[in-house]
C-alpha cells in the first residue's frame, strides 16, 4: 500500500496571490501542487478576455509563477495540476512546453480538453440535450443572451490518465475544483471508478484545499484568534489509500488548521449534504473531524455513491453593459439625501433601457466626533443595453455639485476612472456525461479518451424537518456571532450559508434557533425567497441555500455583495436570544 499522497494548493481563484507557488516550493515536501483559478464568477471574466483574443483565453500569469521553478519541479519529481487552461488548455500547454524547453527541464506537459461544448451547442440541442436552466427550468432558447462560452464540468479521470501516462504537468480547462485533487489521488493509489468511498474522500479533500487559505484562517469568522493571519498559508491534504485524510499546512507559513477552519470550507458553496461531482457523489453528513495535532485535522468516515448521470455546463453571454461609481452623504436627513440622488440619477437615464440601483452603505453616528463618523457612501450601479446612457450617467453625476444634496462630494478619481464594462450573464445547465468528449492529450499528441461513468444515480438532497421548539430558560440578547461561526458563498443565482458552533453544548440551541422562518427574520432580503435548510450534526452546523438571492449570478446582479460572501457575517451581527448558561 502506498503512503498517503501529499497534495498542496497554491491558487484559490483567478487573482489569488501570485507568490503562492514560490511559497509552496519553499515549504514542506509535497507530491502534487494544484492551482485552482476558475470560479463561476471569474470564469465569466476570463470569457471576455478569450473573446478579445481567442489564441489566449488562459491564465497567463500561471506561466510567470511556474517559470522560476521548472528545474526544481523536475529534480523533486513533483507533479503540477492546474485548471489555468481556462478556455484554451491546449494553448497554455504549448506555452508551458516552450518554457520547459527554454529551461532545459525534463518535464512532460499534457492537457485535458472536452469541456468546451460551445462549438457543439447546435449539435447537442438537435440530439435532444435542451440545456434548460438549473435554476429556473427555462429552455435555452428563452435566454436573452447569445452564448459566447459553454463549458462542461469534467471529473478527475482525465488528470489521472495523463499522470499514469507520465505527464509531470497537467493543464486543464473547466474540471471541477475538487477534481484537481481527486485525479492525482486516484493516480497515486491506483483507484478504480467504483471506489466510491475513496473517491468521495478525495473530492472532500479537494473541496477543502481548493480555495487555498480559506482552510487556514482566511475569510474565517474567528480570524482574531488565528496566528499569522496577515498572510495565511496554503493548505496540504494528506490522503491515505482508504480515503482517510489529514488537512495541514506548510509549517513555516502563517494561519492555522483547526476543526473550525476546516468546517468553514466544508460548508462553503455547497447545495446540501450530497456534494455532486462527475466521478462520485460525496456524502458530507457522514464526515467526522478530529484535531490530531497542531495544524492537523483528520477527516474520516467519508462515504460515496455513484455520480449523477449529468454534469453542469456553465454558459455565458454578454447582455449589455454596466457601470459602478460612488459618492458620499454627510450628516442629517440621510434617507432624504439618498432619495434625491436616486431621482437625479433616474433623470440622467431617462429614456434608456436601463436598470439602476442607488444604495447607502453604512449609517452615520448619532453625535459624530469626526466628519467621517457622519459620512455614508452612496453606491450607484447601472446597467443598460447600450454604453451611451451609462457614460451619460457618470458625466451627469459630475454636474451635480451645485444642484444636489448639501455637502455633496464624490470620489473624483473613481468617477473619472469609471467606464462601462460588458455585462455577462450566467446560465447553468445540465448535460448527459455520455455527451461530453473528455480527453487527455499527451505531449506527443496521443489522445486518451475518458469514458463516462459506468454506474450513475439520480441525485437528491435528503430532507431535514424543521426542529422542534426548545425551552430556553433565562436568555440574553446578543449577536449570533458571539457563539456561532459562519461561511457563505455562491452557486450561480443561489447563495448558501453555513453556521456552526465550536461548543458541543451549544449545538441543540443553534439547531432549534435556526429554523427557516428565523432565517427569514434575520435576513429580510430573503423573506420571499425559496430557502432550503439542512443539518450537519457531525459538524454542529445548520446550512441554508437562498435560491435566487444573487439573481442570475454574481457577474450580472446589482447587489453590492454580488456573490454573497458577506451574508454569513451579516447574520452573525444579528441579535438573538441566547441561553445565559452558554454565555
């Protein structure tokens, strides 16, 4: 039996800190380095770059990260697996080979393709694949956009095939985030496609480390207790042959790995206890976490079942233009001032096919001691089918200094820099995995076809009934965050939020408190939405999916927090009744 494979992350999204690969190479020994660059929101951004230059369309700075380390990667025998290929994995693989040749390193570069189904849309639809929206159930023909990108989510077996064939660097497009870990684990331990429990464990491990410092204290509600949080390090997953996994980090780096930092990532961007992947369905409610040492958290009990017969397809289309700018109001009558600014902005857009959001951010102090204590930012966002009305809006705001609210001033530099950008809308659909052409392409041109899974099961999320009310005795009204952690995120137009407690004694209280109706009270913005509630007793967590909170996705809604990253922290700030004994 092989020893556990050590897989380290060095990128959590397009734009993550570029020194991360330097840090990983200077850190503890690992077998595989993975870089995740393609969130749904950032995939929309990258699609715009691809349209402007189809020969690129990949994450170019990955080459800058990789170049200084090619000789060391070869000497150590480390494998590198990334989805930085974006919309052109073959192009990035070729550019990587050029760097390898220039460095004189003995490294083989392969790529994984087949996720790009845009050229096949008409063929797929003619073949009965209607690509209806996962969120609304509407047919693709009803979409107001004309797709410019359509990428199916691939599993990890293409990566496994490339590694088995001797590849040292594997460049992917839109594989699932967790596949970057599951593919190497299956290669290392020689798993088969029916090793569902083991595959599920690797998918869970991949989910935990895919977002880099998210698992070591970054974006963590308990950040004040995390050492070295100025620069939390990237995580490492040690995955054994039976699937048992230890999450750790490079010893010299900042941050911490605790059951809470790992839980934070486990409940992030999920849709319930069943975590769907093209290779396996992982059962998150069976997981158990245990702190086995400093910066070492063991995951055990992972179970899996066959994957669903379909995989997600992310389609993107330009649907017009958008612009964002800001100004400020000060002192008294803030609501009336914002109302006047809104009317003036509406007048500037008169006659245009446009949407407008004018929102005050924050409140002013009752008796301010500084001018800035009496100041609130007013954020103005507008969308339109054409650029001209948005340019007119920004120009017109600059003409309001003498004819708007008292104390009117703007962030002049930001206003002058504001220019309309393309508005991209997201359309998530499902496609039969048998219709996806999943291929690993080696450096000599050899193509290895990856067969769809032989066994599949229709997915479902188990239902959890609302908890019964509990007698609470003496209580004190305090912020929910005094006891509970939270982490929130996005999946298309849905936001999800998981809330949990570290103290086992507080779990019965949290479970009974966080009903669906209580969530509607705590977050009025979601009071008319469909809300799905689940429980994770092993994690002492309650999880909610807020359907439609993010409109049609983070790239096109008008929310100030477009991808729901702050929903959890907002809920932690709300006051609730807490039993005195828990305080």
